[in-house]
């Protein structure tokens, strides 16, 4: 790693070399792009990555966008960070075309959405001479070593180096882990001290006298004072009454309300439920009780801090959102936030180097920003606002920014529209919906299940137009979903080796007859950008048409919570009714009484495999009833999480995890990573 990117958020504007090729010069497209010469059969993903001649990452972004050394930070030769000051310098420049890539409801194998995003980028930048930037999420190492594998794309359409993309990258996930667990430690430590000390003891430790006998509040304590209506006394601790001192010092945590778990970037089922505070050092002599409690771990990418990283616009916004995180309630029912614990500043310091996006490149040398990685089934499932804001300025008014939303248009897509765009203020010009013949056959409800690790049944490997026709109902629902947000839809039919021309033609016909502006067969996995050239042309035409008129599905500030949920169920999922558990009813009533909470957008937590809340309901079910089982506020991220079922917050490992294949080949110099997928 090179220069500390902490400065990336605070640098003053610096001059750049305006003679570089790129947006500032006369050339269009990506000057570092280099079309691949594909092999058949396609080698493994990691073999493709390691055989790719790479361009130094500073050269990719410098030549393409005219960026100077003071705006680019290296973490080795082929990845780095981009300064947040880049946006400040270019904020008055026009935005480029904004394209979101979504999917249909996938099979457990995935339908190649990341691969399509990268392939489209390569088509635009390396084959169609367009200025383009790809914004995608950073993958969790849990699935990388577990079942799913990495998320760099695949074949001749991936972000490289693959091993750096799928492993530590520039340390953003580790920063989130450290920040999240520091907050967890602060919560339990405060609970311990409040139960083993006295209010006077807490006061003397939190505001000790200095050498002159004076007491001082730390700046990190000012938010707590403001919450208590005592900000006018922040410069004079001695002016607090005894009652005010107790209110300041004693948070009076209700341990049964602590929702802030610890996190790890590993799939470990045995951490789903743990008992902490069992050591004799966590015993309260004053109360004669052990200060233990039951809690658990979650995977790092499910942390609210990950969602905050993806939604924050700058360091000031990041700090504000971190301070608003609610971790528990007092015994009087008052929500307690990071600001109450005086830890917001420390969390911001841990996170500041993670806010600038990571710079990488595709197999064909087009630029990519990799940043944030919230899951789409338990969070909003999109890469960062910061990446998109910077990217749209870098590519200029005629360029293209591709951003990927997790899973289908009912999951990451809906949250892209109604959460990410709500906070960014950006409006998409086009949505690409990725589908596969394989997934459509599954959605016919007439083909056997697709199971990861098992061979596909013959229905998926031989031509069957009837299954494709019936399963296309799912694709139609996703087209309608995109169009209901006022956005032009282009369908990318990701071709697999067993697909027939007749099956592909059937998908194209149905899609274009049901609202898609175009439906294009893409072969980017096997052919790189050349295989997505027609897709690129269709996207360019859709953007230039100017016919997208983006609109939010609901009014987050004015609509009641239940109205927001119902609009999503009826207009996105195709359902008719919503029923609520007693627990959810009680929470909603409480939230409706809080103007700040009731005005937040909603983040639906459900299965990715169905438009409904039942993973077995494939195709395009209609008229069903959704059941809301729970709801909680992510006040820092700025949304209400609405739980429609049991979602595990930390995956487990299968009998044969992916790590069996991952190793170092020490016969090479330098050693070579093998087995990543």
C-alpha cells in the first residue's frame, strides 16, 4: 500500500494535466482499453485474470479521465483509491448517462449479472469508443471461501486482478469490521461500568479534574449534552445539577434491547448465537450478578456501517450517519445511539480511509470503481453513492456510468430506485435487466429445481420452448417493475452454451412485446466486450432517446409506513395484501409516532428467489398476501428494514467449501493464487 488515502477526503483541489487523453482531451473512449483474443473453451476465471496483461491503475485513470497523482492513491500497481476531492473539483460539470444493471429472480447459480455489467463496460469502452466507468460492489470473503465464490464477473468479462478483487482489496471491509466491533465493545463496556460503579464514580471518570482542578467535556460528548437539552452547559461541566450529571452519565441500558451484534467477514454458523460476559471479571459485586447476555455474530457486509458507507456522500455525512446509529434502548424506552456513547468520532476515524472508492480495471482495460458491498436481501444491495457521483462527472455528458444492483429488480433494483436514488438525487437513464434461458425454465414451474453443486436436469440442457414461454412471465414482471419507475428497460439475455437459437429468439420476442425497448443476446463471458457490442448499442440508443422519466414509487416523507410497504407489494411484487404480526404492529405504531423514523424509506428483507415472500412461488405469482414479521430502524443508514421472513445474517459452510480448492502455487515466482472462482 502506498500513500495514506485518509487525505483523499480532505485534499484541497489540485491542478491536473489537461493534456492527458480522456474526458479533458480530444479522444473519446478509453485509451488504455485493449480487446481480448478469447480462447475456446474459456479457461477458468482465475486463469483468464492471471493471463491478462494489466495496465498500472494510475495510468488507466490518468489517461482516461485526466487525473493527476494527487487524486490517485496506489495500493500496489493495479489497485488504488480515488480522492473525494475529484468530485468537488468537477461538481459543476454535466453528468454522464446513468445505467443500472438488475436481474430477474435468479436460480441458486446466479445468472451472470456482474459478468454482464463488466461485459457491457468492455463493449462500450473497448469496442464502441465510449467513455465508460463501471461501479460495482466489493464482495465478502465469506461466500468467496464458502459456496458462492467471488463476484468479479467471469470468463472474459471480469474485474482484475481477480485475487485482489475477491480478497482484501484495499481493506474497506476490515475497516468496517473494526469500527463495528469497537462500537459493540463500547456498548458492553458501558453496561458493565454502569452496573459496577456509581453515578458519581462515572462522572469522575468521564469528566475528571485536570491539573488545575477544572473539568472539561470532550467534544465527542457534546451530542449527548444536546440530546439532554444541556448544550448551553458544554463549556462548564460544574454548572450541571446533580440530577443532570446522573442523566448525562447513566445511559441505563436495557440489555434485552441490545441489537448490535459483533461481525466477522467469514461464514461461521457456530457464531449465530453466543453467550458473552461469562468470565469472572464481568461479575458485578455491587449487584451480585454475572453481567452476561446472549447475542450473536453477523457477517460484516450486513453491518449497518456497510450500508452507511454505501449511502454517505462525504465525510461529514458519514460522521452524521454513524452518530445516528441506534444500538439499544434505555430502560425508559429512549433510543441510544453512537452519539450517546461518545464514539462517533472514533468510528469516523476508522472509516475515513474506506470512503474513497477503490480503483481497478476490467480484463479489457476499462476503468472500474469498486466500493461497498451491502447484501440485497438484508440491506439495500447497491454500490456506493460516492462512486456514482464521481463517475458521472468523470465520464462527462456523453459517457456512461454502469452501476449494479443486487439480485432482481424486486430486490436491489427496487432499493436502487427508492433508497439509493432517493438519497443521491440521481436519475437513471436506462436499466439493463439480465436474464438467462436457464432461469426462465425454472420459473415455468414445470422444471426440476436447480441445486448448487448438482448437475442440471435435461430440461435445462435441451431445447424446450414451452418452458421458456411460461417462465418468461417472471421476466415480464421485472420489465414492468422497471417501467413503473419511468425507466427504459433493455433486456440482456446472457447466453449459456446449452441455449438454442430458437430459445433465445423466444425470449427476445416476448421481452420486446412486453415493454422492453430492446432485448439482446450477449456472449461476453466467452467473447469479452465483443460479445456485448449489440447490448452496448441498445443501451446507448435507450439513453440517447431521452425517454426515461424516473419517478419514486412512494413519498418517503409523507406516506405512512404501511402505505410504503403496500405500494411495494402491489406495484413491484404483484401481491394484493399485507398482514402484520403483533410484534410488527406494535413497532409500526411506535415508529409512526416519531416524525424522523416514519419519514424514512423502507428496505424490504425477503428471499431473492421469488417475487413473493415464499421462495417456492416461482414465475409471476399474483394476488398473494405478504406477511411482515418484524421491522427495525437503521437510523444511520436512513431506512426501515421490513422483515418478510427468516434471513440468516451469517452464512454457514457446506460439506465441501470453496476453500478446498484455494492455495498458493509455490513453484511460480512470485507464488500464484490458484483455485479462486
